[in-house]
């Protein structure tokens, strides 16, 4: 499968609004891989183009990367930075599947939905631990947090397994770890480098997680201005086998 990272920033993006920290200042001045739009990932699966999350910047990302085909959107949580761009799809020329767990869909409907979207989207509920079967691939969602409806996914095509954690804390269930076990690629949202946070795993903890679950490769994404700038983070992970720092526009074949 082909995976395209359209946006690789965390909630505030880089540069963050109104922020004059050295990271944001460098991003404004130098541009390139230092700039990160909010998180959106495109999975090209057998005859199915699946967008994971729908960043507020999705309209410009879709135009920038010349995406003219989509079959479905999978939402992992209801916050603005994950699904704030959904209203842009009122103008999508066609029909789209909208994959979201029921509680999550209710929250998205409350906060972001419009009547016009009903004409474009088919809601397809997913359930943590239950495989969503497509001819040629399958998706198993798992709870990324215990109390809030936030979900990671394992995407399986043939013998290849890719796991995307979405916004997960370090404290994962044994089930989620087992889903990640020996996967070919683990994609982890790591907003910060070494700051210990209850709700988010950091870069150093993610590197430890990769070892614990035996993932072959790992991509770090959803990075914010408190993490290292792209070049410094890349230099750091060069010493760790199989770890890649995502940047906006990066494409991977798995
Ligand atoms: Zn900043």
C-alpha cells in the first residue's frame, strides 16, 4: 500500500498562530519541511483511497497534492485539528464513506456536521476490536484512550500490517500493544520530544514502544513546535534503526 502524509503537524500546526518561539520563527523564515499543516494521512489501498482524519487545512492540502479521487474518510477523534475540515466536503463531487465509531460520530455531528454533508457521506460505523472487511484489505480499530472515543487503526493488506495510533497516551492497553505486535509499520502521533504528558506519547517513549512491540519501521508524525525542528529530529532518529520523521508531502510504500 502507498501512504501519503499530507499534513504532519499536531493541533496548532507549525508555525503556530501568534507564536515567536525559535521553532516557529525558523519555520516562518525557512519554510520547507519545518512547516507542518495539521494531521491528515492518505492510504492508497486496493481500489480504495482512504483519508485518515480531516484537518482544518484539508481543502488546501487536497489542492496542493492534486487529489481528485477519494472513496472514504476515517475519523479517529472529534477534535477540531482532526476533523475540522469536514465541512469542505460539502462540495466534494461524489459520494464518500465516512467511517467513525457511533459515539465518535455523534460527537462529530454535534460539533462539525452540516445537512449538506448528509448528501455526500455514508456513515459506516466501526467498532474497536472488530475487523472492517473490504475486498483486498481490512481495518481493525482499537481504543487509543480509555475514556474518550479516540481510535487507532490496524490496516492489513495481504501479509502487510500498518498501525496508526492517532492520539494515544504512553499507557496503552495490552490489546492495543498486541494489535501493534510485529507490524510492518507503526505510525505514531508524537507532539513533543521528551515532555511527559498524560494524554500524548512523546518521541522518546514512541521509540521505546517500537522496541517493545517489535515494529519493523516507525514513522513519527503529528509533531508540534515543542518538539525538535525537522532537521534536528531527523538527525536524532538517524541513530535509531527503522525510525522515520514524517514531513508534509512524504510518501511511503509499504
Ligand atoms: Zn512556536
